[in-house]
């Protein structure tokens, strides 16, 4: 009886940016069997502990199942019609009285591309404001800004295979073993097969990733530009610069080198600034100089900084200087944190971007998008980035915000400011799968969303690979897809252009826009997935993972592109890449007598974000059961706290209580606190409340890795 055999659904893991393929099989007892998808290029059948526990996170306890409206201070159940009328009516009135910039969307790298596309279309093309930003601002916007400065567009040059083909992999500001485990396993396996392959880890902490490293440089927090500017000088001093490549394909090399020379020409000075052994710095520089096939992969330790964009460009400069880019086993590589940070970038989900990788500040791009959408208006200047957006809510410039699939009261820096902002906001709408979160406590309207396993759409992983996330569970209660709720509000506001028969039609429009006025004449845009336009529901459901840009052969078969820039052409108008002059600078706030240590934040292996899903799995919770502050034993002694005891951890922005621990490889002068715990747990352990709200001036990404902090007895 073939009908009795459970059918596996091929989908994508909803956690990190590796974007592993998953096979989910609904079993007769109602449980879901989870396995890796052997045919998926990212993971070839493997899953990490988080991915393999997905089946344990699908229970409906705690789910938001019906719309709710606040009345007389309390939330009550409401119909979708009531809730949507409240949102559309509220936004219409506020826009009529205060203009389009008085409303805002704050969305998430957890959204599927189709959700993101509709949110961006509504805000920029119909409301006419660019006040839509995303929690991806908090994790990879410095990489976006660095790519745009260097390459002319937000383009990741390489692919995962390059990390296996390289003779040297440099991991910067990335605990890859815990945060991108399957990709790390690929690196480790490649190294086992070719023991001569070198792994260098640059991280202030001695993390699990360092266990496989040939060299670990425990640089002082925030000194990456010193290290990579020093490397650029070393490459020039030792004749390793590829003068032919630099002359043929780049601008700005001499200026970048001159800027690096000011402080970083002497490796001893670099070692002193980075507080590492000079011999290790020289070993790293010599290894990099001697190895043609190098990949430098970087993540939040680079991006989450008030100098994040310069850090990214100081890395890219070294690859451009040596021509090590666009070829197998070479290149700078941005590791994205979230499952769809890349998809959000493709549809313009950031306040300073337009759809299909077009630019808000280019009239020709604004005209292209508005004409394609046939929309009544188009935003003509960048909107407010995440930190500014919540500041504008607090000071009353923004009067209505719709928060989708994110929990800013936990995850934003200076999270108490977000609380003050939402308390003052005239209309707070939250779409979520969870009923009770720190943010939902301030909602005037709660909209129940679909979760993983229920929703349908596409995501793009760190190597530009678009893949389907497929639903295999019925929508619980009255939960709806986010793209649909956004369309329903748009239609109630009187906007045409939001009639889609299904999510496949949203994707089709997105694909067509990427090809619209994007011919080979002049300077074609690199992001192009028009080869997927015109798919009906059946073909959309059968879509196989593909790396953009895409092209169709004469027979209609669609091919992806593993690597960019192999032809030496970049996306700047003149086709040349840019080396960007960068100068090292200190973090925005330095430790002082009151706050003598530096707070660093990050993930633990088995939890995801604010634990609303991974927190449901007992075996995942077992790994780290509660929030902690990890610090060097000597610093603990000076602070009068002991391992295993609770301590008060405070900054000038907020405070929390956490248990002291050692053993996380922390250097003197720094402490580490994980990001996952919230005010919903036993104690208010929102580390976001402690983090300073300083941002990078180019990208707007906050400085999560460096806040002056005090630890004392509780
Ligand atoms: Fe999911 Fe990332 Fe683990 Fe892959 S590596 S299974 S995408 S959490």
C-alpha cells in the first residue's frame, strides 16, 4: 500500500545562513521525522544539532493562534477583519495627518523572500517611505556596505566549495564551529583530506572553532583593521601584490596602502595594538603571503562594530591587492547569520536599498522600480536604520510601527530604549508565531503568523543559493502567511498591485523585476533571476536550489553561478573594484573606572536567537541551561565574584543578572554574555538592554561586541 508510506517534504533549515536542505517526513503519530537532504548543495545530507532537533520545536504550546486587539489596556481575541481594519485604518489616518514617514515596518531575516518583497513594495512603492528596516541590520549590514564600496553592489564573490578548495582558510570574528556548524564540518573534512591546508582563526575568544586551527590570533576586541591593514603593508613590502591585477581591475590601491602605512606598516606595532604575540602576527602574514588559494570568511565579530564597514573593506583590500578573488578557493566570504538575510537584501529589505539590488539614490533605479510596479510613488531617500528607527518612535516622529518576525525588546541594543519607544508609540502591530514575547507585551494588534513547516516560499543562503522552504503542516488556528497579511492591509489602504493568487505569483513578480530593464547593454545589474519568471505553482513547488545570478540556456534549462568576478569585471560603472582606504579606530565607548571591562556578545551552540523555537527542545536546552557571564578568573577575582555564583552585570544602558563561569577562552579585560535569554525567562537576562547603541557610520550596524561593563556581586 504505497499511500501508507510517509512522503518526505524537501525544505530548508530556518536557522543559520548555511541554509541546509532538510527532509521533513510527517509520521502517522503526528510527529515529524527530520533528516538532511542529501541532494542539497549546502549540506549534502548533514544537519547540525539544531537542525536535527527541528521536529522537537513544532508543538503548538505558546503559539499565537488568533488575532488580538488591545482594548482598555488588555488584549482580546479579534477576527482577522477587525485586526486588518485596525491596522489599515490606523496607518491611513496617521499618514494623512503626519505624512508617510510617520509609519514604519521593522522586519526580519527570518522572513521568506516573498514576505520581504511585499513588505518592501508596500512601504517604498505605495506608502512612499523607506522606513522599512530589518533585524538583518544587526548582523550583516556592514558586509553589505563593504561589498557595495568594494564591488559596486552587494555581491558575495564565492561559494562554500571555495572553503574546501582553499589551501588556507582564515575565519575572522566567527565561531563557525557553533554558529555555522555544517560549513565548519566541510572545512574540517577538507583539512583532514589535505592536511597541508591551513586554518587560521582570528577571534578574541578561544572558541570551539580554535580547536581545529593551526593558528589562533586572540586579537583584542575591535582591532581587526589594525591586523588587516598590517597585512596589506606586509604584502606590499614582500612583493606579493599582484600589480597586473591591481592595475587592470581596481582603483584606490595606492590610497588604501598609504592609509594602512600610517599606523600599520610595522608588524610589531600591529601586534602591540592587537595585543597578540608578534611571532603569531608574522606567521599569519607569511602564511597568507605564501598561499595563493586563500579564503577569508568573516562574520559578526567583524560586522557588529562601530567600525564594521572598514573592517570588511580592510579584509577585501588584501584579496584585491593579491588578485585572490573570483577564482576557485579564493576570496573574501561573508557568513550571514540568519536563514534569509540574503533574500531580504535581494528585495531591498533594508532602509537604504531598493528592490532587486537597485539603489534608492539612483533616479534611474527608482524609475525602473516604480514603472515596473506601476506604483503611485516611490521613496526617494533612505529611511531610518534600525537604531534610528526606534529612536524616532520614542521622540514621536514615527507614530505607528509594524514589527514582523522579530523581538526587538530582546535583540536590539539599548533594548530598554525600545521599550520606552513602544510604550509611547500610537499604534504597535506585531506579527509573530509566539503569543507572549517581551515585544508583544506592547502590541496594540497581534497578528498570528505561520511558522517553519507551515509557511511556503524561498530563502537565500550565504553563497547566494536560492532554495524553497516548503510547508508540510496545516496552518494552526487562524495563522496566516506574512505576505498575505501585508497584501490584505495594502488592499484595505486602497492600493492596487497586491492581488496575488499564491506565493508563487509573488516570487514570479520578484523574478521579473530582477530582469526588468536589465539587458546586456551598458551596465547590467548582477542580481538577475529572471530565468525563473513565469513559473506556475507546480514548477515553483519543484524549484531546485540555485545560485544567482541565473541564466537559461536555449532549451530553457536554468543554470546558476557559483562564483562572481572571474572575468575581472565588477559592478561599479567603470567595471573596476575599489580598494578602500581605512584607518584603525577605537570602539565608540572605552572601559573606564566605572565600567572597567568590555562586554562581548554572541551565540551558544544549541540555541537560536531568542529561543522561541529552540527553547522547546529539552536536549537543546541541556547544552547551556541558563544565561551566563564568562570571564577570566583573574578579572572575576578583582570583581569579587566567583564561578558558579550569580553576578550583577551592568553598563550605563542597563543591567542583568547572570551566573559567572570561566572556561570560555576569554582574555583579561573582556566578558562574554550570550544573546538568547529574554525577559520571559526566570530572570530578565536580556543582554540587549546592556549593549551600547553606537553604530557604524556607513552601515548603521550596532556595536554588539564592545560595551564597557561592570561585573559585581549580586
Ligand atoms: Fe540549520 Fe545552520 Fe545547522 Fe545547517 S548548519 S542544520 S542551516 S543551523
